[in-house]
C-alpha cells in the first residue's frame, strides 16, 4: 500500500513539473497601443469639420522589450509623414493625451503614434480623419 501511495505521489509530481515547463513567456510579446474611448476622446477614424480640435488618449503597454520613445507623426492627403512630437517613455503603461488641431482645408489627415522599443523595433497605430 505505501508503495502505491509513493508511486501516485511521484506521478502527480511529474505531471505538475511538466505542466510548469509548458508555461513560457513569449520572447517577442509586442507593445500594445490603444486609443481610449473615454468621454470627449476620439478613438477611431472619423469625418470631422475643418479647424476642429480633437483629444486622442493613447495608451502604450510594454511587451517583452521596454519602451523608450513615443513619436507622433502627421500626414496630409497621403503625403510624407512629419514628426510633431517625441516623448520619452518612463512608465508602463504610458499615457499620452494628444490635442490635435485639424487644418482649415478639406482633405485627409493621418496621425500616427509610434513606440520605439529598446531593441530598436517600432510599433505604430494610426487614425485617419476626413476633413470637410
């Protein structure tokens, strides 16, 4: 009887060790960038009035590699990106409240929020506004 108990105990111990070995952290877990849908915040692509001011609340959460910088770019009518902001990231999660003043001309504006990670990679998300 004691031999049976010891055998069952050993079997359960091996199953537990094997289960623990399967739990591994993803070595390339990505940075997460979200646009908050808080009251008064813009969080998706939209059609807006020329000259409007929008508030975009961006939250970046660290993946496997730490975050270093958040850079903000704007582009008009499919043209080249122009950097508007560069902010050092010193916390996780990191929140940026960006006030966007739209131009007084019809067309499209794309705003891109890019996080530069410690390994040199960048993760980005964009919002596109059709200005009328």
